[in-house]
């Protein structure tokens, strides 16, 4: 650029990559600040409902529900992201002629969160819960494990076969899931906490997942139903367990050696499966292959998808009675 009296040089332009970098850094700062602010704003979980019942089960103060006051004992063990509340329909159906109990596993719901959050600890809590209620020896319960809870009841039966009257694998094969771990490992705080809380506080997401897992025969969740599923999973203990396992993708499972030991055991076994539960990790062959793996008779296939204790409680209850009827009514 020239002017009268001399030449003025133009100011050199900043390289484009530096401008992009500055924009990205500014955006990252805004997102990080928003994430940290959200974590602070949501640090207090919703209050637990009044009237919860607890029992000390080993090292875990355990929340539980019960139905029925006579007959053989049945203990219902939830799967991942489930609590005792998932068993209301089946508990009511079985409670006509059974003593039925359901509880929150440690790190899921209102039970105390006590590490480690793994299948071994879950099985120990299950046995301790039965013992705390006096359900041992001749009064031992049939254990029903839903989804990943199948691994919990299977391992409990191996640990204390004298205190387990039978096991039911309900919509679960006890095998490990092939879950990628690289994704969660890329997340650092505060983003990890933010994503967990956003997921567990999304009524729409929970309602959609419930509908896809339960199937068309299940009524859509209303506001009270959504709260029944989300409130226990928003407790600090649940969040702590999820964050502790986030980078390991831990899902309760049994080893092939443990499944073979269960197959050779004297503990009665049964597989119950939803007829349309063929999405994701399962196929049409899953019920039969699961029964073969644990030495159970032919599987009982009932209407529904993955939440058969909700979609088909009477059918599932009839199947459970196959294991309890031989013990008689107490």
C-alpha cells in the first residue's frame, strides 16, 4: 500500500489454522463451563419415597419389597438399570401362593452403594439377603434373575447350593456382553458425570427404552411410571457405581467354567424367555442354547420381549411354579 510521502506495509494475516484453533478452544471452554455448571446444579438427587423397607444383607443395607405371606419362597434379582420396582407385576402374581421378595442390588437404586460393583459382590448380597430373611436350608428360595441378573443367581447357586432351591434365568444367558470400552475412556470429568445425569434424567429416553424393551403389549409409561424407574437410578449410589464402572463396561456375567459347573450341579434350573426378545445381544436360538449351557430342560417361551416379568407376569409365574411345586406349600 502506498501513500504520498512513503509506503505503509499491510499487517500480516493470522494463519487460518490459528483462528480455527482459537475458536475450538473457546467453544471447549464454554462447553466445559456448561457441563460443570450442570453438574453443580444437579448435585442433589431426588429424595427417596417414604416408607422404604431395608434389611442388612452382609455389608449392604438393602432395600426390598415383598408379596404374599405363605408358600415357597422366591427371591427376584433385577438386571442392569433395574430395581425391585420392576417386579411389581410378577410379585403380585406369584404372591398369591408364594412368599416373594425383590431387592435393589448394591449400586442400583436405594440400597447402599458398596464397592466392588461386580457379579461376585452381587451374588454375595443375594445370599446374604436370603439369609437375613431366614430363607436358608429347607426354607431356601428359588432365585429368579432377570437379564444380567441371571449371572448373579447362577453364581449364587454355585457359592451356596444348599441355600438355593432352584434358579431361573429370565431373559438372560449370563454370558458377557461385547461392549466397547474405548468410548467411555475418552470421557473425562465433568463430561462423564453430565452424560450419566442427562441420560438418567431424560423422561423421554427412559420411556422410549421401556417401550422398546417391553413391547406393544405393555402400556406406555405415564409420569408416575417414569418416576418409578428413574428416581432410584438417580440416587448418588447408583451414579457412583455407574461412574466407577464406566471405563470397564462391567456387566454381570459367568465364565464358561462357571456355567459348566452349574450344568453339573444338583440345583434345579429353568430358562424362561420372551418370544420376541431377539434384538441386540439375543437371537431366536438364545433360549435353547442357554438351557443347554446350564443343563436345564427345554426353555419356557412366553409372550413379550425383554421385560417379560411386566408384559407376561402370569406366564412367568406359571413357569416359576415348575420349580417350587415340588417343594410343597409351607
